């Protein structure tokens, strides 16, 4: 009995995980829970100071465990190759396990609410990553939420296939299926993840690699504060806003599962 609980504690010892958006909200909770199971965690975000603080706060539960901060803006795809090569270099130098990334959690994401017919078309014609203003641009949302997760996943696939171990989790959103006024672009980006993950699961399954989406409802983080009100809470069958642990539990469950792939799991208190 005691032996079994120790085994569970160290379940992910020697496994290497990337968590994008791992400094705050849902991603931070997943990074914490992975670290508590013994995994080495690469925490990926934009803000250097916040990143350093998050990495320092992650638990070290065995001597060989190491956590690493990665600062790179996902809305600028021209920086991705360099960052990914750096991660590969670092992980290959670890002396405690797989030496490759086996777990990939895509939690980083941005949103913006605006009715499509009110949106200025100039916002959409600004290619080449030269954005005029933060969170006011369809390109920035699509690149951060959809294109970069696709490119990052692609870069680590061969490593996972060689390892014969891969657990890929995309944090989508229930609005990809339910729809939400003002969120046409955001829900398109999340809907794209659903299709990508489903198809990917059929390509990588034979290598013991899984790909799943978690679709949260409204979760209490910085991102959701603008949407939370009593009317919303009343519309949720479980009568509460979700918390980051609600999502993290599902992420860890999927990471520790061996026979679930191609799924989109709604964790939304029954909202949809
Ligand atoms: P938060 O706003 O709390 O955290 C966002 C995280 O993503 C931060 O770590 C942030 O880093 C990082 N991030 C944002 N943009 C970039 C970028 N361009 N490059 C690198 N890192 C970036 O969000 P949540 O935890 O609430 O959301 C996590 C995911 O869950 C998102 O994909 C979101 O769409 C999805 N979701 C959230 C819901 C909710 O109600 N909260 C509902 C449904 C889905 P930094 O510290 O550098 O800013």
C-alpha cells in the first residue's frame, strides 16, 4: 500500500514536459501538478520576471529533478525554431531519464471580445507579425492559440515517436463548440485545435503517443475575470465558476492514461 503511493508520487520521474502558459492560471496549475509527480518541467511564457518566479516556485521532489524557464512570444513564429532547438539541447543534457520531451501541454492562449461586424478590417490585414496593438488582432489570436501550438507539436513529434511515448494536451475551449458572441476569432482558433488533435491522434497512435483536447468552461483566472457575473454562474448547472485544479486534474488524468486519444473532454460544470 505504502509502496504503491510512493510509486504514484514519482509516476512521472524522468519524464520531460513543456507547459506553454505555465506561469499563470491553468498552465501554472498543470506545471505544479506535473512537478509534484516528479517530471522535469519547461515553463514557457512571455514575461521574463513572471517566468523566473514561476519556475522557482515549482517543487523539487527528487534529487535529479530540474525545471527550466523558456521566454518566447508565441505570437511571433520566427522565434520558435531557435527556442525549440534550445529546449532540445537542454533536455538532451539532463542525466535523469528520457532526454527528450514526452509531454506537451499547450495552455498559453489569448482572447479578445469584439463583434465581428464592428471589428476594423485593418486589424486583419497586418501580416508579418507587425501587430498594431495587443489583443486587437485576429492574426495574433490565431498565431498564439493555433498556429504556434501546431508548429511546436510538429517539432517534437519525431522525438516522441522514437521514445515510444508522447502525451499531447491542448487547452481548447467550450466556446469552440458552443459559440459565444464576440468570440468568433477566438472560437475559430480553439476549433482548429479540435480538428488538429483529432487528426494527429490517428497519425501518432501506433507510436504510443496520444493527443487530446481539454475544453474548459469558465475558469477563475486572469483571463476570465471580464466575463464572470451572477447571470453566468446561474447558467452553469454546477452553479460555480471552475478552478484551475478542475482542469489540471483532467490534464494529469489524460497524461497518466495509456488508452485515451483523439478526445475532446469538456470540463465546464455542464455549461454546454
Ligand atoms: P491566463 O491569462 O491566466 O494565462 C495565460 C498564460 O499564457 C500566461 O502564462 C501567459 O504568459 C501565457 N501567454 C499568453 N500569451 C502568450 C504568448 N504570446 N506567448 C507565450 N505565452 C503566452 O490564461 P488561462 O490560464 O485562463 O488560460 C489558459 C488556456 O485556457 C488558454 O488557452 C485559454 O484560451 C484557455 N481557456 C481559459 C478559460 C478561462 O475561463 N480561463 C476558458 C476556456 C479556455 P505571460 O505570463 O508571459 O503573460
